C-alpha cells in the first residue's frame, strides 16, 4: 500500500467527497502536508489512526486499486509542471513524478516503475530512440507505454521513433484535453 495518499484517494477510502477530506484536514482532524505545488498529501498511518478514532472501516489492501504511475521527462520546468498538474488533477488520480534529464529518468524508471513514460526526446543528454530501445529491450520495463512529445520532429522522425518502441508521438504543444485523453487511452482506462 502507498505510504502517502492524495486527497482523492483518501476520499475514496473514506467514501466521502474530496472537499470533505479537505475540510477535515483544515479542521485538524487528519494530519496532512502540502507539496511544493500546493497539493495536500496524507500519510497512510495518519489516515489509519483517524479512521480508527472515527470508527471508519479500514479496507484491506487487496480492496484498494493500484494507481497508474506516470513519469514525465522534460528539461523545461514549465512544461513539466503543466503536465504533472493536469494529470494529478485528472479523474483517474494518477501518481505522477518528473525527471529533468536522462540520468534521473533512468533512475526513476527503475525505482518508480511507471506504467507510462511521457518523453521529450530533444533534451541535452537524451537520445530519445536510445531510451525507447532500452526500455523495450528490458524484460522488466518492456511493458511501459511511451508517449513521445517533441517540438522538432516531423512525420518521418515520428515513424522512426515508433520503430524504436514509442507507442505514440505528438508535436508540442499538445493541448491538455488531448494529452489527458491519450494518456487514459494508452493506460486502457477509457
């Protein structure tokens, strides 16, 4: 089970609205902290303690759904923040982290084990086709879906990226509603 939960996850566990959870946090009933982006996070142990005090049934681990994990790799902090925030606020409650370079991306693929990688292939230390090839060649990571975003690629280069393992390619900027739609489609949620 995740040690840290979002307001949306906690609302599903407690069978109340996210607004109710926020009210409980603000009233001091549930301990929480805020991320740099202003999102509230609740430690599982704090939630469990609150639920016991209130007599709220605690679901068994197998009753809780696994959140889809997404890794966003881009060296532009504005693009990263925009994508991360849009996906964190999506109805599917994704777990989203980011990496600003190829080295960090490699570490996160192995540690975070994302279901989807959103990859800008035009970064100083990344060759997008190599990233795709490595992920798809490794038995432990070959099922990770790869969405390539780039401002500099044409149809021919997109076709080449697909040969190397990218599942789908788009030109930047990709409108957020389309990004959310494509992400949920790739993760087979729609």
